[in-house]
C-alpha cells in the first residue's frame, strides 16, 4: 500500500542491506519513497535488498560510516543518485564485545575506537552533510537507531552503550539546533531484534533468557522497528522532535 507521506521522498538508509535497515528500506519503498540502500562490505545482501524494493529509482551507495571523509561522499552520491535528500536514517552500527575484566589492551582500545567511530561519529558526520542539503531545501528528517543498551548498560560492550547514549544526546542537540531550519530529528531505541547482530545471542544458550527479558517472551522483528522509524520519518507528529522512542517490549522501563 502506498502512503502519500512518502511519495517522492528521497531517503538514505545507512546499513540498509541487512537487518533493521533492510526492513526500513522496504517499508519506505512500499510507501512510495525512493531509497539509497547504503552498505559497507556486504554488497550481495545490499543488491538483494535493492532488488526486493517496491517501485523504481532506488540506488545502492557504498561507504564506511566510520571514516569521516566517506560520510561526505555517501551523502553526495545519494543526492546525485536520487536528486536530493529528504530523509536520513542513521541505522548502520557495529556491536563488538570488549570486557573490561577480560579484553587485552589492544582489543579494548580497538573496540572503543571502531564502535565510537561507526555508531556515534558516523551518524554525527552523516547528519552534518545531510543537514546542509536539508537546510538549502527548506527541511528534512533525521531518524537515528540507538539502543536500549544506552539506558540499561552494556557490561560486556561498554563502548556500544556509551556510543548509543551519545547518539541519544546528539539526537536531542540536533533536534534543538535544526528545528528552526525545518529539520526534525528523533531516534528509536530497540531492545533485542532478530537480525545478524543479535543472532549469536538469540541462538546461543542464553537465548531463552534474552527472550524472557520481555514479558512478550520474544525479540522484536526488524519490521516492528521499521514501523517506528517510518512514523518518526513521516512528519505526522512534528512535536516528537528530540524524542528517543523505546521499542524494547517492556524489557526495560525508564
Ligand atoms: N539487532 C539488535 O538486537 C539491535 C538492538 C538495538 C539496536 N540495534 C541497532 O540497530 C542498528 C541496525 O542493526 P542490525 O541489528 O540490523 O545489524 P546488522 O544486521 O548487523 O546490520 C548492520 C548493518 O550496518 C552496516 N555497517 C556495519 N558497519 C558499518 C560501517 N563501518 N559503515 C557502514 N555501514 C556499516 C552493515 O553493512 P554490511 O551489510 O555491508 O556489513 C549492515 O548493513 C544498529 O545501529 C544497531 O546497533 C540493533
């Protein structure tokens, strides 16, 4: 079913080839949007996602969100390929374990640098380049995919929790800075979602306990998170700018 709100809207979905990003790209396309499916390494999955999108005019964009200069190119290629940019979904992310009481120094340091580079600096820099386009065009929407871990803690991956907390704070700061420019900024904070990132945990011996964290007794489907992203990207509630919306199955109330 097409949705007039997204008809002709041009969206960049980072990490759009797999998982939550793929679900977001599909829903945007289903509702009339044109999507730049961004990926870093997994071109095959990104091509499969692209081929599965409803409608026409979608493109693939490759780039490492953890490399500052690449963020500019990612946005420029999107603008060239789609003819503009109305919506940025900062979804790409990494999760790497690095226990403070177990990791070697090099492993600890590398995990912090990579996690912060991809999960926090990437969205900040992509937002910078996207906002310049959106300001010139008179408005736009930025939706960040953060995590429950920002609030609940990530004892075995502290850089992940810290980077997502930073992304929540960035969401609020950019919402304030960009509201006068007609740009809406908000975030969704999922709990466990059935994707490659969560698969080792959900399929492992702790899987049942993880599902039991939610009174629903399950993890989220990527499509459920995509629905929240689309609501935020839709403009149906401009007053939600700055919000971080929980989608964690009541596994963590704050
Ligand atoms: N799954 C969960 O339980 C869960 C829970 C809370 C929050 N989240 C967040 O939701 C977002 C999507 O996660 P997911 O579960 O869908 O993960 P996923 O299935 O592991 O997919 C990760 C995506 O990010 C892309 N990516 C990774 N490193 C990148 C880099 N350096 N530059 C650009 N793109 C990069 C990947 O591209 P390639 O395909 O090319 O590798 C892939 O498309 C992430 O921000 C994650 O932190 C996930």
